[in-house]
């Protein structure tokens, strides 16, 4: 092979090429982004439209339905979901994976621009879901409990905390590189409130709209242009902005009958605070949260490190009575997870090299093969940088998976070089011929492994997005390992032959530089000789034990192989029986979508009855927090009542009656202790009336609840009735927990129904009356008041919503400019009523969603039991029910991966058929895949690991890995038969010759994956199932391959041996 000839002849060129790859790879590594996950593009988009004051039913008919009909026809829209709630419509579009969301956003906006919605509705907003929308850090600003000087009262404290967070912290942190935004939540936000006396306005014949307009017109600074007088130019400005609250009170509202009416005559002006949207607490103490969001392409770890440096400076300037706490830091988990993957890769590489030394008992040969690992890994970093792949747990997991396989090609090449040398060939010739002889098999085995990752592009759903980086990194590493095996390994193996410089005739003494280089090389040689001597002394007992085991196996194997060839049919039947028996265990494994991460944290989402005020939501959290305050296993609790303005807030489940309570366990807490804390919290929440809750743990991926049932139809009452029946049946089973439903009636409303005839007789317009009601109750932001370089809203209204009653609404004056004031109750029926809190729709049909967690067992078994409940529930005409949630995504992913597995096997067959120029031999080799499934299933069963997407990826990898040993074995059998050796003798001879490289490649790959299979550290749950699957499948397939594949080959290959003229032996 010409590449091998070049490698052995131009050693300096290969060495310089290797140095260049290592150098550029290290530079690429320093510039790679570090993130938790690959760059995901979640194909969802939310269309949010607001119509203030509209009830859910009106929102559905006026906003949601028209929007659904308009955007539902857009290309690649897979599903349309919507939630209609008071004053707001959210239509969620789910696109097919791989959709260009920028183009989809343009298409959606075009449809919305031509849509005719009510004039009162606001412009529809497009919200993109991005997993990086979660803040990289959360900080809490609280009052220092140890401070000597305390705030006078709670209002002053919360205002001061919010003010300092916005004026100092937010500004300082947002200026840090890579920080996109800092969102504050909690505390009290300043607001100037003007509470108008509507009776006084009526007496003066003024309206609240007049007051709002006058305030807006009085608070203004304008530029009047420029004026030149002589040689001087002046800038003309009108200065009339309010400087303090007293100026607002002294503002002139009107002149009534020659009397000037000041603001203080008709309203109370006070410095208050806006209506609260969220209450945040840390360990029960009210706080102000700062959520720090990074730019889309920023390095999470670097952004967090810069923030931490800023915080060190900020803490020195904090007021004595304030304290800043870090309650969440995503970079910590990322750093730890990546560190664990790196450690697993390093330990795997060391174990692989150790196995090589045990087999070869030669430090030089071990070093030569071991060089394939660092060179291939560093080369992979170069390809990752050029492909814009970040360092994340998936890409690094791919490198860790490939560590043990990186030496496979080098093992086969070097082992054959050593075999040629033992046959008496000179070192240089042995390097060339030994490498060339196995080059085809090595290339084919690499291509079969790489081929199984190509179909990953056809995996739909989240699995395809997540494992794309892993597939590419494994591919890059294996390609580099192939290049190393065919260039660097022959070059290093040929070093010391002396043949390259045999024709040198120059007798002049070498130059000083040459002597210096020679001295450095001799020192390196002595250093490595010393290392080899130390290794030999330290590892001698292990080598002795290992060699004893290997030699015993080498003595037994030829006899066992000969026995199996004599009883080929029996061997095949036994193998088939083992396969069938193992496959019977598959239903007992259970199934899940993605393994659940253990991060020492959990949360509970709480939902109170609709209409529950924010204070009630907060009180429910305080009840739970008090139960945990004495628990030493809990390090920190953090609660958010309401939603606030957090960017990561769920656009569908939000409002004052919702909240989230998070618990961080103390270091060293076990999973059992965590479950005990959850059960304690569950008992507290169960006694709270009308509270629905759902426990969960932080996940790397955004998925819905494990189990969801969609009850669809049109009649809301029938949907609610069926939902209640299913919910009660689920509650009767011990398998389901945290059951909740979206069917919520009883949303309290004050309905104002106008008497249009009565209003018309009085000369009133219903639209004007409705607007006046809004102005009096909700109020209008008249202007913004500048204080300390901050803009503070000035709110004008007549009703203090925190103290008002229905009677105040009844007495609202609807014609303040008239001589005869008319109260609202004179022209409208004002009554208390209730309606649906929200109306959910899926694919333009009304639905109720019942969600639940699993108390025990796997997702597949729970879905089967839930389907039984649905089947036994009587459904009225027009009502349907189906299981969705993670189970739906799991089934779709499994179907997609089954197709991917079949496509991978087909590609492997194509590669092998091209190599062997045979249709039968590839089929024989493919039988290693079902043999590998035996080990994979047994490994999952013994370790109690359910089948999930990660384990299935391991099965797909096995399809490309396990065939390598059989390829090497069959390739040598064919070469021996071409040389004239009889079939049975060729099989036995090939088995003896390939036993050592097959065992070496198997053990290096297996031990390289062992640290990942053990599963220590953060994020191990995502890596362990794959490693367990590959290890189990590889070990079993290797043992069975050495016996079963030769027997099958002997049965299926009927071609007579070819005896070349003058040649009777391979040797």
C-alpha cells in the first residue's frame, strides 16, 4: 500500500505531520465552546396575543381559533396546541425536527399580519423556546440577618432590595462579556399612584381620562431648536418635568368656573409599589432574584466565571444590611460533568494501555500502540472546532466511548508486524508487509463502525439532536485512529531498522546541532527505557497472572474450535437457543425515554385554584418551608410564587395561582434521603385544599410529564366528566402519583352585562362606558417620573384594587361630565359568576390534560396500565382519550431508532460485501450482531437498567463494533484458503492466529468503557446505559464469535480452496 510505503520511508514527514495535528488540535481545544448540551434548536414557537379583560371563552372564539386556523397550514407544522385564559391566548406550534425556525418565524409573522383580530387585541408576539433560555446563574439579594442596622419595615426592605438590584447589580452584571440580560423578580417595584376621588370629579364635571391626559401633558421636556443672537448660539429647551411628588400634587388639572383645580384637590398622590407578579424566598426569607441569561453563542462556563469575578467586587460594595446568595449555578454542573467524562476517558485510556502491556510484555510496543490514543483524540478536537461542535457531555461522551476503540486498528497492524518479524523478515520489510497485509481489513472494520453512525441523521426527535455531536466525535476519532494505524504505527515500528540511511557515504563528523539533537534523542530513549524497567518491575505479577490465563485459553481454544467444527449444527442450535432465551427477558427490562439525573436537587410545581391571589400561593410555600427548616439534610430552599418576568417561565402554565418550590439537598445526601424529604413535603401539600402539585428533578432535556392523557372533544362538561373518571381510576392505583388535571372550573369573575337600550336612552355608548370602567379599576400609566436616573411609572385610577369591593364597582360614575351622575349599576347588571379558568386545545379540538408521575416501575408498564384504564372508561360520543407525554415521545424515538438500527446493519453489510466481494461472508459476519444482543440484554437485566434511548444508541454502536473481530477472522480464513489451505485447517489456523488481537481489541474497548459504565459523577446517568450495553454485547459476542462464527462459516461456505501453482502453504 503506497501510504504505508511513504510512512516507513519518509519518517520525518510523518513525524512533522503528527506534530502539526497535535499543535492545531490543542489550539482548537482552547477555543472550543464549553456548554452543558449540544446546540439544540427546539422546533416550537408560541404565538401570544393579549385582549385585556376578555374571559377564556371569548379569548378562544375571538383570538385562539382564528390564529390556529391561520398558522396551522404553515409548512412543517406537526401539532398546534393552545391555551385560552383570561386576557391571554397562547398558541404553541410544534414543527418537525430539522425545520429552519428563522424561516418558520417569518412565515408565522406573515400569516399573523394579514389576520383580522379585534381592534382591542394587542399585536401578537412570537416566543421561541430555547433550552439555553434557562439562566446560567440565579442570585438572591436578601437582608443580612446578622446586620446591626435593620430595615424599619418589610415595605422599605423589599423596595430597597429591588432598587439596589436594578440600579447597581443589574447594570453591573449586564456589562459582563457574554451576558445577554439580567432579569429581576420579587421585591417591590416603585410606582407613583394617583387615586382619584370619582365623586369629587363628578361634582366638578371632570372625567378620569381628563386627569390622565393633563398629567401626561404637564410632565414634558422638549427641545425648541436653536436661537442665534449676535455671535452666540443658544439651545432652546422647555423644562417642565416633575422633580418630586409635590409638583405632581400641584399640577393644574382644569379651570372650572374660574377656579383652578389642582391635582391634590381631587386625588391622593402617594409613592407606592406595583401590583406584585412574583414573591421569591430563600429559606423562607423574602428576597429579590436576579436571573442571569447568557448570549446564545457564549461559553457558559466562561460567562459564569466572569460573573463570579464581578460578584467578588460587588460584595465589597454591598450595603451592610444586604447579602447576596448564589442559589443556582449551571456552570458548576457543567464543569463537574465534563470533568467526570474527562476522567472516565483518561482512566479508560490507561486501562486500555495496561491491557496492551499485559498482552505484549513490551514497553516499546505498548508505547507505539498507546500513541494512537492522544494523537487521535487531539485530532478530534481539530475536527470538532472546524465543525463548530462544542465541548459538552455528549461530544466528550463520544470521545470517552471511542477511547478503547482507538487502539483497535493499531493493535491489528502492530500485531501483524510483530508476527512478520517473528517469521524472519527484516524490521523495515516486516513493517511494510505486515501493515499492508491487514490494511484492507482495518479499513473495512473502521468503515463498518463509522457506517453505523451515518444513519443517526435519520433519527427524529430529541434523540437525533442530542446524539449528533456524539456520533460525529466518535467518527472523527475513529478516522484519525485509522490514519494513525496506517502511518504513525508502521513508522514507529520501523524505527531502529537503520535501513533508511544505509546508503550514506559522507564521512564528515556531524555538526554541533546534529550532535545536540542526537543527545536529546538518547536522553529520551534512556528516559523511556527507565519507565519500561519500572513498569516491568511493578507489573510483573499482573503480567504473570494475565499471561497464564491467556496461555491456558490459547491451549484450550484450538481443541474447542475443532470440536465445534465437528458439531456445527449443534453449535448453531445452542446459539439460537441462547438468543431466544435471552430475548424473552426483554419485556422484563422495562422502558423509559431518558434516564433521570441525580443532581441532589428537586422541585415541586404547585397550582392553586384559579383566582387564588399571590399571597395565598406564597402562604402554601411557607407551610412547606417550615416543615423543612429543621431538616439537616436540606441545604437550601428557594420558592417563586407567581411567574414574574423570568425569561424561562412557562408561557402556558403561569399566573399568580402557580409557583415553584425548589430544594437543594446537603452534600452527601443519598437518593433514599431525598425521597424521604419528598414524601414529607407531599404529606404537607396533601392537606392544603384545592392544591395540585407535581414533583420533579432538574433534567438535561425539556420533556413533558412522564404520563399524560388527552381527553378531547367539544363539550367542556363532558370532557370534565370523563377526565374526572380517569383521574379517579388513576388515583386508585398505587403506580401513579402527583396526579393533576387542567380542567378547572370556578374561575371567579365579576361580570358586567350592559343594558344597551337603557344606555342608549341616556345618551351613553357601551364602548365608552367599558373603557371608563377599565380606566377606573385597572388604571392607566399616565407618564413616567424621573427619580435618581430611574423612570418610575405614574398610575392613575380611582379604585384601590387591594381594598375595593363589588360595591365600589357598582357605584362607579359612568358620565362624570354630566349634571346628573349615573352609577354603573343603573345601566348594567353586575353579578358574581364563575367560568372555566382556561380552555386548552390540541389540533383545533378542546382537550383536558391529566398528568401524573410514576410512584414505581418503568414508563412502559405504567403506560400499559393507563391504557387499560382508558379502555375501561365509557366515552360519550364525540369524546376521545389518548396517552401522550413522554410515552408518546418514547414510542416515536424507539420506532425511529429501530429503523436506524436496520439501516445501520444494511450499511455494514454493504461495506463488508464490497470488501469480501461476497454475499455470503458478510451475512456470516452479521450473525455477531444477534450474539451481541445476548450480552447487551443480559447486562441491562443484571444491572437493572431499563431500555431507553441511550441504551438503544449503544445497540446501534454494537452493530458496527462487534463485526470487527469477525471481519479480521474471516479475512484471514479467506487468505489462508486462497493460499491453498483446506477449509477446516484454515479456520483453526486463523482462529489461533487471530485469538490474541481479538482478545486485545475486545478488552481494550471494554476496559476503556468501564469507567463510564461504573457511572460516577454528574451526568453519569446519560452515559452509563450506553457503556453497559456496549460492554455486555462486546464481551458476549467475542466469546461466541470465536466458536459460533467459524461453525457458521464452515456450514455456509461451500467454495473449494484455491491452490496456486507452486504454493501449498500460507507461510
